[in-house]
C-alpha cells in the first residue's frame, strides 16, 4: 500500500518544501530548461481551488509548473503521482510527497472493474483535497509521452471537475521532452528552451458528459501548445 501523505501537507512540510524549491530545485530546473512562462495573468482571478490539467512528457514537468506558478498558488498545490512508480518504495514515496505534496494515483491494467474502483478512490482523495482548499495537478495522459506528442486523455480529471464544480486550468508544456526525455537520467545539454503556458479556466457545462469535457480540456492544452 502507498505511504500516507497527509504529513506532507502540514505547515512544517510546506515550509521546508517552499525553501527547497526556492533555493535548490527551481534554480536547477531553470538552468536546465531556460523556460518562458506565459498566461500567468489567467491565474489572478482564481477564487476557489482548481484542477490543473497538463500534458506530460518529462520528469521536469512538475517542478516547472511549481516554479512557474505564483507562490501563493504553488504553496497550495498537490500533485497526483503514479503509485506504482513514485510510491514503489518508502524512501521514494516520502521524497515525492515532500517535494511535490504528491498523493498516490493508482494505475494499471487490471480488470475494468478494478480500474474504476481505484479511480473512484483517487477522485475521492482529490475531492477531499479540493474541499480542504488545495489546488490539484493531474496529468490526464496517465504517463509521460514517449515522443513528446500529446496523447489521449482519460476522463478522471473531467469527472472530478463535474463532481465538484471545480474549474479546470489547462497547462501546456513544450520542449520538456527534448531536455529530459523519458528514460533519461540527466538533462540534455544544448536543448532548445521550453515554455510553460497557462490557459483560461474552463468549466463544465450543465449536463455535460465527462468524455465531452475531457475532449475540451485536451483541445485547450493542444491549442496552448501551438500558440501563438
């Protein structure tokens, strides 16, 4: 079973995480990726917790999003992380929880019933965190892209928004696959700079199906990847 992660959302853990990001992680990631950040003005009107939905191509994605967000939002951000990868050992799980306020997301190829049961448990955790005032970052592709291209989205993030009324904020990361591709342990020197783009919050329409809202979220991320 994955380690409990509530401790990583305590005030001492939040303070330590902020200090580690500010002094170590953000300077290192910024030096490797040389990112530009766009669309932060769309975050100034947030009045309630939201679900950030981002494409996923690199282990750089999460620290880039943390570093690109305004500090008052980053300090209240939690991340859904693959339980079978990031919580496979107590040490890795504890480090992931501390660095990114991560909570475990179960994934796998078990029966459809088993998958849906795990998905409901994940959405239950995410709902509770939204109710407690946390913003939630999810990667609807479910895993890192093997080639940097945008993959298909699952419906979990869309269902979460429909069940809670939370808005979804699309996030597009471009170039991270070139800097730290899947399977690499060290950043590639000389890779082009990356970008982090935040879109306008979007809300599900009354009666909208999860699959339809999922498609709108994916379209919003894809549009940001191609903008301007």
